[in-house]
C-alpha cells in the first residue's frame, strides 16, 4: 500500500510540473500578440523594428535569455 501512495504522489508531481510548463508558455504566447500590437503604434522606424524584434522572440529564446539572470 505504501508503494502505491508514493507512485500516486510521483504521478501527481509530474502532471503538475507539465501543467506549470504549459501554462508559462501559454501565457507568454498569448501576450506576444499584444506586445506586437503595441509596436504597431510606434512611429519611428528604428524603434518600431527594435520593438518588433523583442515582441517576436519565441518562448524558448526568452527562456534562454532569462535563465542566466535567474541563476
């Protein structure tokens, strides 16, 4: 019975980790369009392209850029 409880806890922990990862990506992806729309209001061409470059960064690129800061 004890082994069964540990197995259930492990499955729950793995599922929770998976959901948390998907949630972070989902939030990032859903706000990406909003960031790009905000760039559309910038008049200066150079500033616009810099904004779009930041707003078009993929989730994986974003994660790699913030990992050194979080460590």
